[in-house]
């Protein structure tokens, strides 16, 4: 490893830790590629995840600029050496990839490559992808490959851990998809139970007003005023539901502003007073911010729909490198000893899953007649 600036166990540990910290599949792929390129001191690195149609569902590169990548064109097909790696699931180490009989050329904008090292990423018998490096930055032996057997062994270790990281990321995304589906189903019920009832009342009141217009204009006017009030309430209910349903603009607005906007809408849409206080919050990893937002939404939903609270207070404060979210209501509360039985109804299971999924913790305190506090802490990053 004499030509590798970050050689040794420390470099390997850094690469593996970087992979384990990512939860999104795309982020994991980028981290794997960047880690492999840096670890083996290669000029180029890429990772392809195959689809079922002879192409790649995802293809991530490192060492190629955005302009170069755009000029190269569409994602490569599974042909030549790439296809061989995916089909035979074995390492490939070549002195000059261009001289291999399987080489089928590349687009004109593609960077020139010579020595090559590629390995499959496998989970049991499944080939999840192919990881390959090109152009090792070192003096090349005459007619030989810059990548060594030691490099191949090191990349093999990285590929094994890459399979674990990819599997975990896929499970995380699947879990999130299921949670989103559950949230959408819950919102559908809310729309039916709340908004539909108000629209039905609005319809009946409008019919009553129409019947009174000729014989009792004064009463008809009162009924029409009730129609306006019901329509405003229905609009507020819909607005609150849409805020929960719409993907949060965390990337654009940040967690604090996104929470503040949603709480302002909920404060207008419900009779309970909803307040928000924040102090010292810094940017957190994206997964932690999303988890905090979703837990806040679930806790607010419980407080506003089920607790009968007059006041709901939301706070988000900094604690060390991380943050603590608390949602406190003065509603009817519940008996903590029955929390396991009530958990699914109140969404406590999904909230705990969200917290643990980002390395955080969730605490729920409640008592009959004394309200409820949901507190979530995340470690930051």
C-alpha cells in the first residue's frame, strides 16, 4: 500500500464508518464509490446497480465532473467487462482494459482508462452491483497493472461491507415507504371523518337556506352565514391535511421553518392553541431532520384529534451536537401501563421506530387527566 496516501487500518475504518452512517440508497452508493477511489488512490471509480432489462437502475461515478458525465450520455448497458462481472460474479484485474477481448469501446466523451480493477457486490447469491476502479495513481510495472493483489483484497473487504450497507439502506427506504403509506391511509380516514362531515353539514345548511329565501329572508341570511362558517372550517381542515400529506420542504426551508409553518397552519385550523418555541438549533443530518418532523406531526395529530387539549406546545432545542423535540398537551392523557395496547392507535410504535432508526430515543409521559408529553432526542452528526 506504499502508494496509497490513506493506507492502513485507519483508512479502511474511515471508509466503512462513512458507509454505515448513510441511510439513503443513493447516498450509500456515492459513499462507497468515493471511499473506494480514495482508499486505492485511483483516478476513477464507479458502481453500477443492474436492472432487469440489460441496463443499470443506478450508476454512480467519482472522478468525473458533472459536465463530463453529461457529455458521456445515457447510462451504460450491461455489456463487455461489466456484463462479465455481473454474470460471473468474480473479480477482474486488468493491466489495460482497452486490450481485453471483451472490451467494446466507450463514448467519445468518456475519459481514457487503462489499468482496471472490478469486483461484484454480493449479498449471498444475489449480485447487487459491480464496483470498479481505473487508472491507479502509481508507477506502473512494464506491461503490468497498477492495482495489486493487496488492492483486490482490500476492495473485496469494502465490497462485503458495501453489500451490508446497501441492504440496510434498502430496508430503511422500504420501511419509510410503508410508513408513508400508513400515513396516507390515516389521512384518508381523517378527510372522511372530518372534512366529509363538514361538507355534508354545509350541504344541508345550504338547502335549508334555499328553502327559507322566499318566506323568511332573515332566517335564510342566518343559514347562509352558517354556510360560510362551515366552508371556512372545511377549508382549514383540508389545508391542515394537505400540510401533513405534502412532502416537507426540508431541503429548501430547513427543519425549524418547516415546523413553524406547519404549526401555524394547525393553530388556525383547530380550536386548540398551538405554539412553537426553538433555541440554538443547527443543521442536522437529513434523516434525523425528517424523523423529527414526522414524529412532531404524529404527536400533534394525536394531541389535536384525540386528547381534547386546549393548548399544545411544541419545542425544539439544541442539546450537544443534536436536538430534542417535545410536544406537550393539556389533554385527557392516558394510562402509561396500557401504552403497549394503545401504541398502534396512537402511532407510538411508528414514532419509536423513527427515533431508533436514526440513532435517537423517544420518551412518552402521560397520565389520565394530566396531558401527554412526547419527547424525542437525536444525536446530530
